[in-house]
C-alpha cells in the first residue's frame, strides 16, 4: 500500500466513524435540550425564565454535541495513526 493513500477499508471506516460521531453528538444535544424543556414543564416556568432555560439548554446541548463530535473523531484519528 502507498503511504499517504487510504485503502477502501480505511475510507469506509472513516465514513462509519464520522456518521457515528454525528449521530451520537446529535442525540446528546437532543437529550440535553429535552432535559431543559422537561424542567420548564415540570417547574411550570413561563416568560423569560422559560425562554432563558430553553436557550441555555440549547446552548449547552450544542456545546456538548460539538464536544462529543470532536472527541470521537480525535479518538478515531489517534487509533488510526497507531495502526489499530
């Protein structure tokens, strides 16, 4: 195999890992936002308090999703470089 050129298997593995990272990141973000929404409903918040809780949940979910995406892809790249 040429150094610098990926085999078909390696390309497929990258595609699967990217899809896994995206799906798990979206699920994590969704769960965090759903938890914030559930708190709004359970605590019967309204107005700016509810809006603030939902915006906070959305931001926290987005940050957690990006963190998950980056973490999975960096872990995959590290394993790929080690030859596993």
